[in-house]
């Protein structure tokens, strides 16, 4: 017991007890302030995490919308290319058809022109043959026939002409 008396009688012991009590009071008072501060910090971190989660979800939605628009744009581009190819093929086919029709018209016109030229050449040959025949008949008539015989031949030729020419 003497140790206890000596311990309680010692000033350093009472300083230690006072220090422990004051530290307990400080810890007890500071504890609520620290816990409040830690709670506010935890709430702030939770709010930031919630905001980050919301932003991540918005980014995911934006990405999905962007990918959808990109797919739609690709489909539209493919449709435009297909339509352009079809239009080009149609135009090429139309051009081939028009070219074939133009070539056929030119061939037909050339054939008609050839027939006309042949007819013209035949008419010129006939006219030249008639001119030669007339010249030959004149010469024969002038040299070999007398006037009476010439008159008889002219009358026979007139009679041989078709009726509308009389």
C-alpha cells in the first residue's frame, strides 16, 4: 500500500492523470468533429462517385447513339451508292439503246440513200440510152429513110403511146 500512497502523493502521477483526462476530453470532443468531417468527406466522395457513375452512363448512352447514327449513316451511304450504280447502269443501258437506234437510223438512211442513188444512176443510164437511141434513130431516119416512110414510123410511134399521152 505504500506504493499506492506514494503513487497518489506524487505530483507527477496527478499530472499524468490530468493529462489522460484532458486527452480523453479532447479526443471525445474532437472525435465528434472528426467523425463529422469524415462523414462529410465520405458524403462528398459518394456524391462524386454518383456523379461519375451518371457521367459514365451518359457517355455510354452517347456512345450507343453515336454508333447507331454511324450504322444508319453507313446504311444510307450504301443505299446511295447502290442507287448511283443502278442509275449509272440504267443510263448506260439507255445510252446503248439510243446508240443502237441511232446506228439503225443511219443504216436505214444510208440504205435509202443508196437505193435513191442507184435509181438516179439507172435513170441517168436510161436517159443516156434514150438519147443515144434517139440520136441513132435520127441518123438512121435522116440517112436511110425517105419522107413517106418517116411519116409512117412517126404515126406508128404516136399510136403506140399510152392513151393519156395523146
